[in-house]
C-alpha cells in the first residue's frame, strides 16, 4: 500500500479482512496523508480534512476489524453546520433542521423558499443515484458508464452545479450558498457536474460530525485497526517506483533502494503522480505523460494554521467568509490561474467544541483560501507571507477583532507543500479537477487500466475527493481485487 491517507488506511483494513497481509508505506514521518495532525507550541492542528459527513463508512471499517468505533472514537454531531458570511454582513446558517433552513432562505428572499424545497428534493434524488448507487461501484468499462448514462442525462449531469441551483433560487447569495460545495472536493461550481448537488443532501441526511481530538484521533484509530489485524505501517518509506514485469505490478522500489515484492500494489498516492512518477512509461498505454499533461487539475490551497491567546466564543466551528466576487474569483483560480487581490476564506475553529486542542483559555484556528495550483507560476516562497498578512487583516476586520496582537503560534501550507510533502502533481489540493469528463470511467480506474494487479484509491480515482469519496474508493476494492487465496 503506497500512502497512509484515509483512502489508504481504509483500503488496508478492507484488504486485511479479505486475507491479505498488508504493509503500508508512508513517505512522511507520521501517517495520515492529507489527514495528518501536527502539534506546535501546545496547540494541535488538523492539517487537512475537517468535516465528517458519512460516519457509517468509518463504522464499517471498525466492524471489519471486529471492533466498535464508538469504543475508540468520540464522535459528536455539529449543528449548525456552518455560517456563510456575505460581504454585506448577512449570514446564512446551514443546519439539518428543515424548518430552520426554510427560515434561513426566507431571510434572503421569501419567494425562494418553494424553489429551495424543490432543489432539496432534486438534491436527494441525485444523492441516491450518485452516492448510494454509484460511489462504491467500479467503472472498469465503457459499458459501466453506458449503464448510468440515462440517469446522468435525467439529472442533467452535463450542466454545472451553479446552473442547476440558479433554476431553483434567484437570490444571488442563496445561489452561492447552495452551489459552492464542489470547492470542497476541488471542483469549480461553474464547471463541476450537477451530480455534485448531492452534497447538500449528503449533509442533510448524514449530518456533520467531529471526532474529539480532531482528525488525528481517526487516523490513530485506523492505524490501530491495521496494526491490530497484523498489518505494518512504515513511515519514512517513500516509494520511488512501482515494479512491473510482464504487464503486472510485482512490488515497489523505495527511494532508499530497498525492494519489496507483492502480489498486488495499491496506490493511495495522487493518481496523476502515481502514473507519471511511479509507473514506468513503457507500462503505460492510457495514462501517458501527454494525457496527464492535458488533464485539468483542481485548485491549490493556501492554509494558515494559528493559535491565539484568547477565546473567540462568538465564532462557530465552521465559518465561510465570502469575498466581494464569486464567479470572477473562481475564474481567476481555475482558468486564469492568477492570484487575485481578493479571496474567500474557510475558517475552522475546532476549539469551539474541543478545547483540548489548545492551552487553557486559547483557541486553535485553521484558515483555508482556494488559490491557483502551481500551473499558475506563483512563487510561494515569496508570496506566502504577504498573502498571510492580507488574510490576517481580513480576519481581523470581519471576524476576529484584535487578531494580530493575539497570535502566539503560526504555520502555513501552500501548493508547494502539497507538491513536496504530499506528492500532488502541480500542488493541486485535490488531484484531478472534478468535472464530468474526468469522473467515473473517465477518471483513473480503481483497477488500473494499464498495469495488472495495480489498484488505486483516494481522491484521484473514482469516486473522487472528500472523506466519503476516498473511503468509498477503498470500498470499490471489495469488487475489483481478488481474494488473497487467489495468489496462494
């Protein structure tokens, strides 16, 4: 197993339940991938994912290992889900209470309540197709794609999320509130398939959850399942090449020069990186350098982690601070790939629920800003600190008064970190961009099209990014990886 992100750890547990002896190889000093956690000056920070929306997928993993998740993980429901703060000062509060949601919509435009209810029904139908029906199904052949084509047509999968939302609500702020979700999985709301409207229903049906101790608690729990079932996790073990003989994966060679033989190889690394950097060019027919160079990649991410010496009790766990532009900013990030002067921010304050992540009387924060990936040519060694200062001023003016004098620890991550630490091609935050022509059969398959006995999990393969997506990608392996007894 290459990589110990959530997809890799989930795949390891599922493979062990089917008789495999698994070794997980992790480049970095600690497991977790994008879901890693770090500590600094008494503060604890989740490096990547912050929202759990399909806890049953985790519960399945504990059950496969013969344990109960509730015995290891203290999972709490978060409600309301988040606040969206618009430039005019208005606030939309997303929650799971239907009556409260109707009231929120009515605050902005009473005439949009009926449209919102119709949109929610459509989102539910799309959720049943896209998540319940297809998320854990392999797309190995064109016939697999042809089978779902009528449903994609019925749900207008060729239209964008924003275009579909705009048919149901007319207030531009509400259109933003119900269309921004593709950004959570690396997609452009103005280009991502309308299938992603299912995210609204996913949250409504499953809720938003938080694991006490942060995402690191989940990583530690999954690691204990892997090791408790006889698996091994080796950190500081970066894979240099996937070994291929006779068209089949036979093991890996590490950067150290060590060679490990294997019956199968599963890569939780970025799918584009896997093919471009790990699979020998001679073994690739579909995922050639030319095809990968012409693919479209998700945006980059600028993340600022900081701790303060006070409590901002008025700030909820999840806040989205929108800038003055929506369509224009998204265009700058995805198409022009320019670093704009304005931005929108996601603010995560886990200490609103979990004070253990900071010293007494303090708060821990994580602020994320979508930015161009490295194809934009920005020099983040020079841009990072000025950008952070601009973000700090915006936060101080809109959400966190006197912030500059309260900061006691600080750390940043830029697209350079995603490239260098996480081996993500072009420093893309979510791998390949979430568009229809890079989804399902068009995405790198869970069972490699180019190399036998090579399998892929994680954000870069089907069904895509986000915790439900990467956990579902591991679930697909149950259908495409033969039982271990085949290789005995």
